[in-house]
C-alpha cells in the first residue's frame, strides 16, 4: 500500500469564478453536441433520475442556464419553489427543477434543443458576473448544500457538477457518445474535496481511474487503505444514482463500506 506524497483533497482550492466560467462553457459545448445527436425516440427515453425523461433533463439544464441569464426568471422560480416548500410540496431544489421543466412543457423537442443552446451561450458569463457581495452570501440550510456554503460554491462548483453529471445521465439513457470535456478533472476533484471536508472515518487514499481521474488522500491521519475505482462510477455512487462500484481496497476493508454509504451534493 503506497500512500506517500498523496495530496489531501480538502486542501484543494474551490474552483474560482474565471475557471468556472471557462469550464462551464466547455461543458455546455459538449452537452450541445450530445443533444444535437439525439434521435427522435431518444427524447422520450427514461433516465437514471427516475422521475425524468430525457427531455425533462434537458429542460432542467436549459432552465438553470436561463436563470443565470435572466434574473426575473430566477426570482420567479425561487418564489414558486419557496411557496411550494412552505406548502409541504417538496424540497427546494426539486421544486426549482419542476419550475424549470414546467416552463418548457409545450416546446417541441427541436425547439427545446434550440432553447438550451440559447441560454447555454450566456450562462457561464452570467454566473461569473455575479457581484462579490452576493457571492459571499451564506446559503440557507434548506438549500440542501454543504453546511457553511456560500453562493460562490453554488455558482462555480455545483452548476458545473450538475451539468457534467447530467451528461453522464443522458449518455446512459440514449447511448449517444459523451465527449470528453476539459472540465472533467476539476469536477471530479471538487467532488472529492467535498467528500474529504465531510469525511469522519479513517483516512484513505482514493485512486480514481478513467476520465477525470486522480489520486487524493481523504481524511485526517495515516491512511489505512487505498481504494481504487473508476471516477465516473464513484461520482454516480456519491450522487446516489446507483452503485456499480467495486471499490477495490488495499488495506482496511471497512473503509470501502463507509465510502459506499457516503453521499455528496450534486
């Protein structure tokens, strides 16, 4: 078990606004290439987000991009979601997604693809331009983010992570090729950073292979195991999508069990 000179994931800096803008543009470009390759039947296929078909997922991503470009739309969706939450209709993030999808319920599939393209063009700069005061604002607990998170975390980390994981979902649903984007290493690294910031178990070395992979130390103290896994498979596990992970472990096997039960916000 080799663990020397492995960097601590929690020591990674949070993605900055300029990097987030550039990586979001790359993610949207690869997403649009995938959507352009959909066949007519693809739009109605189920996804790993079991309440959503492919078109619902595309509508959600388009709606989130529009919110970055149009403040009145964002405020309208937030008010609707907060009212729904007060009525007990669900949690904030799910109700925001419902509002995004409802806005696009009447769009034909080709128009939905065009709608995504329209808002994806402006969303990276729209998020990057948010003022420093807003970016420093602490997010309320009901937002469902990591405790202590500020708005910058949502703008620069979560939206990028969400778009990337939905590309994985769309690839699995349709079989359309998922192009590699320049954002993938940063997306994976930030997920592992969040994992480490909340990790309370024994220290381990996480060796992620495949696209977006890397090697980090998670937890405080001397690592008791090295866990090796495909990066995309682990991201799906941590998101709660599904568990196809092997979590090959060199060392204490209980670490893998603890990792398998852990979730990170996407």
